[in-house]
C-alpha cells in the first residue's frame, strides 16, 4: 500500500496539523509514541505501518529546524539492510524544510520508503562491502575500546603479523616494528617498550552483517573459509594461550576500497570473575579435535570499533597525495609566515620536510605563530618539527634544524641535492640570497619559492624561481630594497628590536601563509612553472587602519587595487 505523502492537513502544519495529517493516513497510522518510548534526544514520535513493516518517525527539540529520523522496529543483524544502522535508523540524505513540520516529515518519509523499496530489489547490496567499515562500526559490540590500524605497503591485500601497542587511546596496530617505533616516537617522543603480535588477515569476500562473527569459533570458521593462510596465524596466536588477543580482518570492497575490522578475544572468567588459567583453557579438549582451534573457540569475542590511521588521505584531492608524498621540501625560516606554510605543506600531503631556522620563539610572537607558549625559548624549527610529527604521526620525515640556511646547506649538502623545492620565508634579504646562491651551484635540481610580507602584512609576495633565467635578485637592489613594493607609509613599528617588525595578527597572516603554500604546492604538482610572481593585498580598510597607502609605482604597474584587495599575478620583470 502506498502512503499518500503529498496529502496536506486541513489545518496548518503545526503540532495539531501534523497530527491531523498522520491521522489522515488511516489504518497505516499506529498513533503517537509515548514519551518513555522515544529514543535518546527525541521529544516527539509517531508510528506507521507500511507493507507489513512497522517504523517510527521521531524528532528532536530543534525540529522543524532539524531533520526527522526514521527507525525500523524490530531490526536485527540477521535481517540487516543497506543504509540502516544497528538501532534501525535509516541513513537518509534528506534535508529539513526549516520551519515546516509537515514538509520536513513528508520529505524524510518519501526518502525512507524509496530506500526500503530499493532494498527489496537488492539495489544497494554491494554497499555492505563498499562501506564495510561503517557497517562494522554500527555492529560493534564494544564501544569503550578502539583499534587504529596503520596499513602496510601491501594494504588490505596481504596477510601479515603486525605489531601493536596499547595506549590510552586504544590499540595502535602497525605493519612492522619500524613503523611502530616511528609513529610512537612522533606521538609521544619515545619508542614503545613492548609490542604485541597481532595478525592482520585478508578475507575475500568481506562479509555482510549477518555473517559477522559472534563467537571465536565463528571467527575461525570465517578465516578458514575466506582466507588463504589466515588459520596458520590463528594457530600461532594460540601457541601460548594468551590472556587476550586481537585479530584484524582486512579486505577490499568491489570498488577497490580497503577496510579493516578488529576483533578482541579474551579468556572467559571463572566463578570469582578472574580470567581462566591456561590449564583450564586447555582442559578436556577432545584429542580428535585440533587443539589450537578448540582453545581458540573458548575465548570470548567482541567486535571492536576500527579506524584507519591513514584515513586523512581520503580527504585530500584525488591524485594529489601521491604526488606530494614523494616530494622533498626544505623550509627556510620558521617564523610567523614560514611556520604556517610548513604546517600547511605537511597537512596537504608533503611527507618529507626539513625545517631550518636559527632563532628561538619569543613571547611576543605566540599570537601569530604556529607554536604557542609551551614552545617559548625553544628553537622554532625543532619545536615546529616535533609539533607537526605529533599532529601527523604517520608522516614520513620532519626534521628541525637550529641553523641558518647557509650553514644547513654546507652541513647537509646531500639533503639539498635531493630536494625538489626550497621554500624561503626568512624575511631577510641576505638569508634569501643565501638560498639563491646555494641553488645556483652545479648539481642542484630544486626550485625555490620565496615568500615575504610588507609592513603590517598589507601585502604578501610569493615568487617561484627556477634553476635558470630569472633570479630573485632581479627584484631587489644590492642592499635588499624591493623594486616594486605595494605599501607606502604606515604607522611606525614598535621600538622593540629596533623597529624591525610591524604589528599584524593571525587573520592577516592566514592570507599570507595560504598564498605562499599554494604556490609551493602548484610548483610541486607541475601546475606552475618558474618564474611566477603572486601577490595578495589587504582590503582598503586595512590600509586605512594602518595609515598606509598603495605606492604610485605599484598603481602604475598593476593598477589601483579594488576596495576588497585580493590576489594578483604578474611577470617577475623590472625596468
């Protein structure tokens, strides 16, 4: 029977109007839900019947400025359907119609019925495997324990004995000892004291929810039926009858997506609630049965929430991650501008970074630097490297060097020779010149992006310079005076450090960091070829607040800027 979803109530669509509409559905409407029967967070609910199935429509206190939720009554794993969660909630993409109770409910109900019709004909059956990780999450039997997996080079196509570390954030599983040492050192500053062998077993095909293992015996049977050599790893696991153990299932969906699903095995408890002794676990085993399987089958099993430690790469643009992961980048100058650029590059996917800066962080810069008060009086480059490694623990390499770039180039010539890009944000003409000098030597392949800000961060420049033709020095006098500045005048700088720095904040800095980082990424991806000169200008209000104006030279060469400022791009040429 079809519900008349386009019917309208005789009154408005407020509380009584919506109830009147439900009543108009006739025998398919089963009445309002008692408050005590509502799901957590819900404040109203109605029951309906459709094609012999009962479901609930429930809304929270924000309704009708939030969506209506629909739940199947009596839903179970044995009758699992695609796009339906463990509690029977239908996963719908429906949007609320703000302020309109009736239309919000009608829209959700229409989408729900369409989903159920599609499920009846098996339209979404592949979703169980394509989105295997989410379904496993939905049917996890324990929420207080999490397993986080770092895939190895073979991904979900290779059965391995992984190494795991139990932490306060759950079990971290690594493809090997080296990966465990690197990531844990990035996270905590120390290598793990001990590692637990944990099998990662490839199964094919991935099971639907009704075949998820409920017991250890079911897990053994699943591994035996759907893996090539996984049973041998289970036997190895049982060789010393552990107190507890984890088994990770891995596999690919029909679309090629890789998934991991963790199970937790523990010995059952004795009469006083303590785990059974090893002898008790092996007691009374039928000699005709396989000992390892019999012991394994006595363990209690939980399905555990499982996450991928490299999941962040799924949020990067397609194809970009692989390009950037292989790049080797040196960032010279880790102050307000360079620190943000370095972090952006790491977050964008650059996996090999060398950070170089000779200075320590001072209190005066903590509001416009990637590092805060905890890093004051420490080397900017080293502390920034530690911060990035802790934030992105699976990154391949981030080193910090308390050094000038010239000294770094002399002492680490092999790093410079292997680099693809040097990003110079030193804010110092002589230091930038030392970068250009080092890259002009024979055998260097790296190109350079130079970034700097004018007073009050009213203008930022990013220049991409290659190995031949145009040079950074073309735009400066011998004493470092820029040939085409944007900013004229401006309030005098504070007296500190001889007036070497003008005031600006994190908001102005964000534009500058993005400009330089974007040109660096474009250079690494081959989207920009040297020479390239990009400039970002603040809006007119910012110029006025700083008592500054646009130079006549810039206006003559590029035109008077718009009131809102913004980006410019031009040739790196000067009269």
